[in-house]
C-alpha cells in the first residue's frame, strides 16, 4: 500500500503578524514556524496505518514551500514517514489553494497512492480547500474533518465531526483522501532514535515549476489586521449601564448575540 | 607487680592455630559473600571511579572515621557514630592484643601491653565497650520502641542487633571471668583500670576455680565464634554497609554537584538512551543499592515523599537492588512507577543528606531520559504542550519569541544585537522575561545595576529558554538544541561575564553549558550584588524588616550559596528568623526538575507545605531568590490561605528599594 | 449579480443557518436562487426559486451526488456566486463544486467589501481581502458572520434528481459523546476565577455560560478549592482554549491562565481591580463586582 501525507509549515499563532512588502501576506521576520496542527493529526494517522500494515507499506510526506519547510518534513520523518518530497517554492504563500492542490495532484498523479492524508485546513490561511480539491483533481473518493479512522482491506471507515459534536460515519473505497481534524488522535512525540534515523531518510527536492502549470483563480488583494474590535476598552460605572454597554458590544463585535 | 596481662590466659597457645584457621575461614566467607555479589554489580555499564585516587582515599578515610555525614543528623546519627568509634576502638584493641601475642612477643620480644600504657589501654577499651553497649541499647530502643516514622524492622535488624549485643557482652564476660581468676585477686589496683571487667567479674566470684576456668573457656570460644559469625554475616546482612558504604566514600563522584552526563548526539551507533533496565545503569548505580543503610534520611527529607507522592528515594534505591538481584531484565519504570519517576523535583535533599554517598538524582534523570527519548512519554499533556512551546518559541508559555525582550522597554539596558559592549550579559530566563510578577524582579535587578554603574546587556528576542526544565525532564535532545543556539549566539558577542536572576539558568549556564563549549564566568545575582556591596559600588540605606529566607535548591545545595544572600539582607536591615529547614537542609518549593511546567496532580502541594514552614516562623515576609520559587510561593500563599500573614518578595526587590541614590 | 445559495438539512431538519445565506445575498444585492437537498414538508420561508432534491433518495451526505445536483442547478441558473455555509457540509462540498467548475473559491467569508471578500486568517488575528479572477465564484460564509434573515413567503420549487456514481457510503450519525465538557471546542467560555468568592457563586457564572450557549471555565485556584471540576480548568495545566468569546469573571490573569486563553477571538474581563493583568489581553475590561454584574448581564442576555 502506498500512503501520502501532505503537510504545511505555518507560523506559530502566538506570533505577531505584520504585512510584508507586498501587503498580501505576512512578513516572516520574527515568526516562529511549526507544523500545521491539523497536519500533525494527519501524519500521526498515516504513521499508525503504516505501522499497522508493516513493511509492505510505504509512507511519503510532502510539503510545498521554501527551505524552512524541511524542518517540518524532518519532524514528519521522525514521527515515522518513510521518505519525503519537498516541492521547492519560495513563493508558496502567494499561491492560491487551487494552485497548491494542482501541484500536489501533479505530484501524486502517477504514483498510485492508495490513501492520501491532509489536515482539514491550515492554521494560517484556513481555507479548507486543498485536500478536497486534490481528491477532485485525482478523481478519488474523499471525506473531510475526520475524527475517527479505520482501514480494512481497501475500505476506510471514517467518522466526520459535525456541528454540535455529532458524528457522521462514512465508508470509502480506496484510493481515497481524508482531511484530519483535532480529536482524531494524539500525535506522538518523536523518540530520539527515530529523530536520528530520520536524518538519513531521503528527501527528494522537486522545483515547483516541474509540477505546477495552473494560474491562480483567487488572489489576495490585501493582508491586514482586523478593524479594532474594541481594543482594550475599560468600562466603569453603574452596573445597569455597564450591562447595556456590554450587550451592545456583544451584538456588535461577536457572533454570539444577535 | 607489673601492669600487664597474660594473653591466651587459660586458653594456652594451642588455640592459636585453630583460631587463625577459623578466622581465615570466616574472612573467606566474607570475601566469598562479596565475590558472589560481583556479577550483580557487573551487570552495570563501565564507569571510572578510580581516578583522583589519592583524593578518593583521603575522602574515604575522613568520611568513614570522621563520621561527619552520619553525625549530621543527630537522631540516630549520634548513637551510630559513637557506637562506630567505640567498636572501632575495641576492634583495634583486639588487633593490638593479637599482634602482641603473635608478633611482638615471639618475634620482637617486647611487650607493649604493659605498664602505664596497659592501664590506659585497659581503661579506654573498657569505656569503649561500655559506650558501645549503651549506644547499641539506644539504637535498639530507637528501632523497636520509639520507632521514628518510616523506620522499618527487617530480618537483619534482629540478627545484627543480637549479634552485636552478644559479642559485646561475651567480651565483658570473658574479661570478667579472667579477672575474677587473676587480677581481682592478684592485682586489684590494676583491676580498677578495667571497670567493665571489674563489674562483670563480680558474677564469677562465687564460682570454684575449676568451674571458673571451664566457664571462661566456654565464654572465650563463644565470643570467638560470635565474632567469626559477625564477619560471616557482613556480606549477607545490613552489616555489609560497613564495607560498601565506606567504599562509596571512595567511589562518590568528583564532578561538580549536579553534573549530568551530556549525551553525544552525533554518535548514531547508540540505540538506547537513558535507563530502561538494570544493564543500562552503571555498576556504581547498582552498587549503591548495596551501600544503602536504610537510614531513611533521604525519604524523610524528600518533598515528594512528604507530600504523599509515590516517590521515596530510599525505596527507589532498594528497588534497583531488588531488580538487579532478582529480575535484571525487568523494566525499571514499571517497577518504580512512572509517577514516582516524574515526581522528583531534583532538589537533591536526598543525595545531600545521604551518609552513604548514594547518587539518587542522576538515576532518576536517566530513567526520565529513557521515558522521554525512547518512549516519547511526558508526565502530562500540559508538559507536552510546554515542551512543544519551547521547541517552537523558546519559552514554555508558547508566547511569541519576538516579545521576549519587551519587558525591558524604556529601561537603561542594551540589547546585544545593537550594542554588545557591556559589563555583564544578563541572561534573563523565561519567567523574568514573560511572567509579570517576575518581570518586576528583572526590572529591579536593572535598577540595581544602573545604580552601581554596571552596563547591562540582554539578548532580547534572541535569547531562548536555557533548556533546564526539559533537560531535567529527560529531554536531552531539545536541551542540547536550545543550548547550542544560546551558546552560539553568546559566543558571537564578546561577553565578559554572564549574570542570571534564575538559579536554574545559573546552574545550566555555569556548569552544564561548559560541556557544550561555553566557558564564560557565570554568576547568580545574589553573589554579584554581594560583591558590589562589598566593593562599595553599591550602598544601601538599611531599613529594618523581619523576614525568613528560602534557600532555593539550585542556589544552596547545588551551588553552596547560602551566606551571601543573608549577608545582603542583613545589610539591607533585615533580621531573619530561619525556618526549620534552611541552608543545606532547605525544603524544595516544588518547581525543580522541570516540575515548573508540570501540574502537581498527586498528593498535597509542596508549595503549601513550604509556605506553612515560612508562616510558622512568624515572620511576615518570605524572601526568595528564584523566579520558580517566586511563582510557586505566590501560588502557595493563595491556595494555602496565607495571604493575610505572609508576603513573598525577591531579594532584588528588597535591595532596589534601599539603594542610596 | 446572481447567487445560488446552498441550504442545509441535518437529521431531517432544515438548519436555521440556511437563513444566513439569505442575508449574505441581500448584502450583495443579488438575485437569489436556492438549492436544497431536503423535503417538501419543511421548506425555507423565502419567496424565490428553490431547486429541491429529495433527501430520502439523495441522502444527507453524498457529496458526489450533491455536487451533480448543484452543477445541474448552475447550468439552469447561471449564477455568479455559489454560496455555502462554512460548515461540515459546506466546506466538504464547496471545493468539489469549485473544482468541477474550475472556479475560484473563497472560504469563510466574514464580510463583503468593495475590493473583494473579507476572510479571517492566522486564527482570526488577521484579515485578508480576496478577489476572484474567474467568472463564477464559490463562496463559503462564516457561521454566524451574517445575521439570520427570514424574509417569509414560500418558494417556487423546481425538483432535481441525479444518480450517484459516488465512491462513498454514508452509514449514519453517532450522537455526541456525553462528555462533561469540551472546552477546546466551545464557542463561548465563561470562566470563574477566585474573584467569585465562594463555591456557592459558581451557579451564577454557570448561568451566564448557559445563557450564552457556552461552557463554564475555571481558573486553577477555583479548581484546587474543589469548586469546579478539573475538566473545566483553563490554562497551562488545564486546557488551552480559543473560543469566539471568553468572559473571565474575577480572574486576575496570571501568566499560566493567560497562556491558556489568549487566543480567544474576543475577551471580556470582569474585575473589580482596574489594573488586573487580565486587562492586558482583554478587549473589554468591565470594572465591577462580579456578583453584581454577572447576574444582571445574564438576565439581559436571557431576554
Ligand atoms: C505551575 C503552575 C501552573 C499553573 N497553572 C494554572 C492553570 O492552568 N490555570 C490557571 O488558571 N492558573 C494556573 N496557575 C495558577 C496561577 O498562577 C494563578 O494563581 C491563578 O490563575 C489565579 O487565579 P485567579 O485569577 O482565579 O485568582 P486570583 O489571582 O486570586 O485573582 C482573583 C481576581 O479576582 C478579582 N476579584 C476579587 N473579588 C472580586 C469581585 N468581587 N468582583 C470582581 N473581581 C474580583 C481580583 O481583583 C483578582 O484580580 C498555575 C500556577 C503554577 C505555579
Ligand atoms: S531529589 Fe528531592 S524530590 Fe527527588 S528524590 Fe531526592 S529528595 Fe525527593
Ligand atoms: S539512600 Fe542514603 S539516605 Fe537514603 S536510606 Fe539509603 S543510606 Fe539512607
């Protein structure tokens, strides 16, 4: 069986974001990067399946981006992926989800992957499109936001997380793609021997130009901080007044009260 | 009449040969007993503990004969030490008699045991014998009657105590019998120099001379057999500690306190990290189990044990011994339990007090290394998150690394990136960088430096966690990664001296970073301020206050900095009321050993226990010197309900308030 | 401008959030048609074209089939925008439709501006304005970002059918696990700190949480004191949360607490101390006594 897991390296969300020179994405100065959280669930699930199937199975991890993404790739290798493809793209952040999906699909096209794992979305861009679009481009079955996964002789049973904690149970035939959600598993912490082994695993570098032939469909016109939500207002005074003010703020600034 | 005695009186020189044969046989049993333990010790890995040979021998002689470590705890220790010295004198006396009989007399033809020397000899030996019996009685009462908490009674206690009593009493009885037949009649003046014998002799005065001789013979043999029994029992009972504990005084490490083996991360032939089973330990670690005297001193000082966590350092050492003997392939973490292994705060109270030089802390750390590096285990999810945060943002809170230097905005301080020509590099650490309460301490430290005309630099956002908490939780890999980045960075600046306000950073930078190639003097701010005061670079206007002081483990026990902070506080006008446990006997705040990033889920709260000790002094102020302690105490005061009676402040805050402008 | 809105059914019921699509379309000033895989017994209260496929034959989750139905409606309507809710149904289906049409997709829109659609990013810390370059655009809108609009009336129903060639089989629903709480997924958290004073006051905080449809959180001392279960604890040794709304009642804002809740979208703190450190992360700091303010707020919210 051949497995593929697609990961993205994202900035830590504690970071302070500032627009870059183009004003369409963040400047990377002072940012700390890590593996996209949802992709960690994807890697963990893929590695578990890989372990369950033993050596008849091969698990590849793929990431698109500049050289820094090799750090995330290494982590996935240390968690238990067998080999890696680094699709080199210094301008990955300017690609829209369609282009990213097209790149992955071009890579995966003739490789006969039985199952592809992705995160349900990236933490920085959050468009939740790439996984499904890859599946559509490859013409394979797909389900999203899974919090439960089992695979038995070519049939995947997945649990999708729906609103309100309800779950939808779905069966898919491989080849298939699943996008992974928080709650699917607890990603392992790589052990030192595995970190050492990972250093020797192969990372194939592929220039993005070799794979990507598509133009962007959506373009980012601007990247900016939200209009001040209320920004550190201090309210003092009579309780009844305060309540009125807070209700007004809740209605205005949050989706909680309408 | 000359003051001397006839050796082998009533026994005749005929006993010499059987006596020596039997004695050698007994030594043979002793040697055999230890020989049989060799393979157990040898299951461990190689470790050189025979370097510094002369110093080791000196240390052993002074520790064994001086008994200072034993004496440090008066309860039990006094009895043991006096018993030890008395027994030693008896042993030496017996040896002297033996030499006299079988060497000096036949070969050199001199008699040492005569005249005034003999009188003194008799008196000293008798007094030693009496003292030994009294001390043994004390030990007996302690073990079987008063029984302090945690003191166990095991098979060996019966054997050893009975044997020692029997040896001492039969010794006096033979002496009494001999004296009843000889001195008491022939030289009563001399008899006064053997008060014990004199007393025992009274038992025999009514016997006929014939019966007396037979009784003496029987007693002599009985005493002799008991002594042989003693030698034979050494390897098989607690008595083994006579040799093993003494040997440990020789084998104890020579490295700086707190040194941990730095794993070579480049060596990819290594497949096992840390300690999973007995064979991953060093032979000394296994030997330690044989050197333990079960004195339970470690246990009663252990902050984890005393707050009902499943860790006893004594039990842990014994469990290692049991596994080594019975089930060497068994899992240490299963036997000892992960909860116990994670509960340790690495406070070193156990190791510091141990009269047997047992090294508890590194054993625990090696087991943690196995759990962390080989199994990816954590004491809890919160720790996993914190570790990930350190990995990504260089601080356990997961706050943006770029904000690390924000606390210093507006202060007279230079960020090394811009200006690295400074007197000292202040390594701020995570807590003082990000935690509001501790930021105040950092600012006060800067105020002090400014007043003393010291130009301070910080690394700002370039600084990362020193790696101490993760290292103590066993994550050597992450520790070395972060440490390497800090070291590389510090080396790019021409740093003359590093000062920290955190004892954990201090230990790590001053000692652990050396192994990774950082060799710049590092000081904790307490000693640094003390020097400023002594050199009149800084002057304080004393303002009286009452306080009690907490010696953080990593400043006191690890770095021997105990007096300087107190002397600063005295200059500042403070009058101290010490807590019951202070100085080397201080009680941990609960945050060491990486516990600062872990939740205390088991037992009661260590910080509350310590706060209780502080409030018991009646002082309204607790002075600390460590951001971790500060954090724990602020917490312990709140949850322990001490808000109305106690405040905690850092030494830097006290000093900064009193600076002479 | 013309929009095709994709409504939602779950467990046999029309979801109210379907009406959010209508207010989005209204803001665009667009002509609307709606597509729904549902049943005639429960139709949306709106007077417009409704393409209706029967839920009994098409299923609630059959993305391949639903995609075909939508493509069919797109053929018929020729819309500029196809609008979904950004929900487990919408984010699953929208990219399939977008890929089939090779149309730009803009996800989780929170507003429409002159220059394009506004979407959140970096965990709502930042915003992007995104423009489509294709003739048709697929859009998903953030749940709750647009108010519910119930124009009333009844739709002009046009029935659709399609057959499934799907490689996916929907087995059924599993009810939500009865967990005590799952703070990590809560949208609203109201946290009790030590400032609430005593255990008896916990229900007051709980009541506000309920009124807002959220969960009760707690600071550690409150948990340590046994006032609230540990599963409610927020912070480094509790849970890390990022709800849409976080209300901290009588919480001072120690770093261990902040580390667990700083990522919340909107933070309101109620504290009698104007200088409490929680003020540094709070969007709104209400300086008041919790026990006076909270019940009053709850009463208003409940109305
Ligand atoms: C290792 C470690 C881990 C920790 N982990 C966590 C954790 O995960 N989560 C956590 O929460 N804490 C944690 N803590 C504890 C943390 O340091 C603080 O002690 C704790 O968060 C304080 O809780 P609090 O804000 O409820 O109480 P306090 O700090 O006592 O604050 C009470 C606040 O209520 C206000 N107040 C009082 N009365 C009123 C009133 N009538 N009306 C309005 N306001 C009022 C006060 O002004 C004050 O600001 C941890 C501590 C340590 C040492
Ligand atoms: S180092 Fe401290 S906590 Fe650890 S076992 Fe020893 S006494 Fe107990
Ligand atoms: S380890 Fe040391 S302190 Fe602890 S019981 Fe044994 S001898 Fe005593």
